[in-house]
């Protein structure tokens, strides 16, 4: 199954299930979304975006989405910015929107050399596309979070995820990100989105997620 389809199905199934029950579907960890929230510090609003520092109940995270929990790939909406989204897809970036929150998922195996913090030089141009997409919106804070699989030494995986996220954040700054604040962190293998029992699942879990909230006029 392709990366973008797998991630979208996993996220969508979880969100839709959380509307009617506090129990996660089989094989999906409840904290996958609850621990992954983009918190609007000024507005005081929390919406699940798979990349946060805090843990809140799934039902609370979903409460900020009018009309129920909906997660969809941007390209399915055919927005006026589809050209930008097409660029990101060619860069192997999955784009997901939840309400006014956006999540860009970068597979670490593409953007970094295996099990390393050294970035793949071939992907440098992709950061300009990411920055162009984010700068299209009025954005206050951008968070970059790194994740790994759960193989190997946990403390090393935690350090690796933090360093990869830091490299991505620095590259975004270098390419002209205009947000008021950008910060990075890493979670190691603690928040998988797929099983770690297979090589394919481990590859899905090795990722860097960029989350931000689109500010609406008057907010």
C-alpha cells in the first residue's frame, strides 16, 4: 500500500471512530492522535494533528472540529492551491488537513540517509516547495516533530528523531519560512502510526511531521 494512502486511511479511520467512541480501532494506539495535537497557545484551541507535546483525551481533541472529525488529503478537495500540493506529492510529502490545522508528513527514509541525521542532498529543493506552501497561509507557529521506529536503543532513537526534526526546521528557516515561531522536537519510537512488526510498518513510522494552523481573519 502506498505511503500516502496508508497514512490517510489510518488517520481517517481513527478520527471517524473517535466521534462515536473513546476506544481506538484495533491496531491503532489511542494516543496516536491524543498525543499528537497542535495546540494554539493564543487561541487556547486543541485539534488533533499528530505532532504535539501534550496528551489530552481524544474526544476533547476532536471537539474543535465543527461537524465531526474529518481528515482528508488536500488534493481530494481540489483547492485552488492544487499546484502546490502536486509539488509536495512529487516531493514525497503527504498533506493532510484537519479543520484549519495542516500536517505535512515527510518520510525520513527519503529525506535522510538510513538511520542518520545527514540529509539527502537530493531533497534540498523540496524544502522550497514546503516553504512556499506554508507561506501561502497566515501562520503563527510551525512545529516540526521527528519520529522513528522502535528498533534499536530507545535513547539513541530519541536523539535521532530530535536531530532530524531540528535539521528540517533549520532548512525551512534557511529557505524563508515566514512564521512567527518555528520549533522542533523528537519523540523517538513512542508514537507509531503503523505496526513495528514489519519492515513496511517501520518505514511508515520513520517520519518527520510539520504541523501548523492557518490563522483566519480576525483571529
